[in-house]
C-alpha cells in the first residue's frame, strides 16, 4: 500500500524559509533525492559535508533518521523553536514521536548476508524472523530483476503488533487502515507490516511483503514520482511473481473484476483513487481499485513492452514536477494517461473470445450460512475441550451445508484424526478440485498426508503455501500435526520450523 509521493525538497525549502541560502539548492536537492531514492549512505555522506546549522539541512537530517528507523533521534532534532512555525516540520515531528513511542522497546535482528534489517515489537515474533528474511530476499531479488532496480542494503522492515502501531510508525490514519483492511504500507524507505500474529485467521504475509518491497523499488526507480495507479498496479502484479504459481492463484482476476466494475458502473477509476487505496471509503472500493490498476498496468505492459516501462520510470525520475506522469507517458509512448485509459477501457469492454481459464476447484456454495456458522462454532468449542467425537458430529452437519468450504473440511478431518480415524480424515479432507479456495489448515494437513505417502516434493510446496498464509496456526507450524492428534508423529520439522512448531504448540497447550 503506497501513499501519494512526498516532495521532500519543497518541504525542506518551506522549513528553511529565509535561511535557505545557507544550504545551496544543489546540495539540498542532492540530499533530498538521495533520501527519497533510499540511497541512505550517500545521503549521510552529503549531510556530513553540509552546513549543520541550516534549518533545511537539519530537516533533511531528521528525515534521514526516520528512513533509518531512528525515530527518537528524528524527534529530538525537530524539537527546537526554529521549527515551530513550519507545518511540514511539525507533521514530521509528530510522526517521529509516535513512531518512537511504538518502537521504543523493539527488537532488531539483522541478516547481514542477505542484507535485511528487521525490527519487531514483540519478542514472540522472533521465531518468524528466518522466514521473513528468506522471503524478503527472494522477493527483493525477483522484483529487482523484473524492474531493473537495485535496492540498497539493508532492506528495512518493521513488524508491528496491531493497526494502531501501523498507524503510529507509518502515519496512515487508523480509521483508513480499519476501513480498507490495510495490512502493510511502504513508507519512509521501509516496509511496515502487521505481524501474522495480529490476524486471527492469518493473511498472505509473503505476497504482502513482496507487494510492499515493490513499492520501495518503484519509489527508488522514479524518485517517488510514480503515480499511484502505476505504483499499485505494478506492486499487485509483482506480489506473486517472486514465487512459483500456487493452487488457487487466479491470473485473470484483475481483468474479470475490472470488466465487471466497468460494465456495472461501479468503477473507481485509475485516476480517481486519491492519495492512497488504503484511504478509499470501503473495502469493496479498495478491491475494485486494485483490480483496475492491475488490469491497466498489465494492458500497458502488453501494449508497450517491458523496455518502454523501464524507460517510463527513468522519465518519471527526471520529470519530477515538470510535466508529471502525462509528460513522461507522452515522451515514452506518444499517448497521455487519458489516451491510455480510453484504449484500456475499450479493450476491457470486449469480453474475451474464450472465458478465462479457472483453476480446477469447486464453486463456493453455502446452503444456510447461519446454520453453518452455528455448527462450526459449536464444533470449535467442543474441540477446544477435547471432545473430538462430538466436535466431528457438528462439523459433519456443517460439511453437509458447505462441501466446498476448505475450513470446514479441515476441521472435520482434524477431529477425525484426533479419534484415530485416518482413512475417514483423508477422505473428507478431499482434493484441491473439491474445495473453493486456499486455507492454511487444509493445505497443512494435505501436505502432511502427501509427505507420509512419499510425495515429498509436492508436500514441500503445499506446506510452504500454508506457511505463507498462517504460520502461527499449529497445524501449519508443525507441518500438519497438532496437539490432540491421535496419530503418531512420523517426522519432526527441521529448523527453523521446529522452533516455530514448539512455540505455537506450547501456546496451544496453555
């Protein structure tokens, strides 16, 4: 999730006021650009040689501290009388102070080999660090190859415990995050992301991390001049390209949703999404906007090519405020955004000759949602009290209501395993073609059954998929095994998964 660009030089000039001459405009521009492009070592070197007493330089030094995650230092720099009349400096000071309060006891871990810096609010998230390091490095390298961008090291990631902390560290209003279900943002040169621990049902944290890393790279490549439709469209496209295609991925989802919105009159408009998709009024509007910008940028890349896209980023970096996105688009392609939008909508309005291919899985159908919810809830309460047989009976009644729902199949199969009914469990868990979508618990149990049957390579992929959705679910952390399981544990996870399994299992027993 990306905010609209922050023009740092304009802010610094406003802060400097009449003292701007103390910091030569060329030096100030170079410092500001280096920070915006996340070239923080270069910014530090330039600042070391600049006039330390210039308000504009002090402001940029504080901004660099925020980018480095040193919020307390930034707050101290801005807490001086010379900034009391500057709205921009006061806003940055407020952000630095809220960030400092949220991260004051944070744990910082670094993977020097991969070049990743990770700060966590909760020590309990330490077991997730190896997985975050691995995915962050893979995504950074894959996105970098796609975009032709090299992101300076270390890549900085803040893992926060809740939406209030996300807002405090990033500056995104809490109400906006709550309304659209925001999980992460890319701002201040870092990824700021909710811990998987914060989402009771889990969330696709791996793809979310790749999405935000893409934003950082686009900001670097364009000097933060890339418009929001480009930022979000490319980030959404890149969030799955770092990995192999997985079951239940839907490559055509964006075109299908965008076409439906256009035909029904519910289109948000790629040029009308405001300062951030996170600040749209409803989750439906956010979903539609994501689909539209993703579809639009896919159309642009098909029509114009990868080389043209990279040239567009370079032009955006050079144009800045002089011509903006329209000037860069016209320079590279000969068309303005209005022209491109008209071409895309014309192509989108024509249904494909053949319907988009769907993955082979069942259509979601729930006969009685209220009855299903009641049965599942009752089954969960019984399972928590170790009444596996009674829980299985409730889940069977729920299963009759929604045979394609993977969470119900997983619950039923799990309860049957807890009674030692392995054959019934595997049968009722079902195949990929029998469920409507991805579910972490279902995938974990499927991976376990596959590994026990000797299908190790496929099982590894399935278990990795589960880990990317909900690493703190016991079945996922322990690769298909769980505390109440009657079946013998035939294998233990290797490190670092074993440490994750031990922590989650202990929590389940407590």
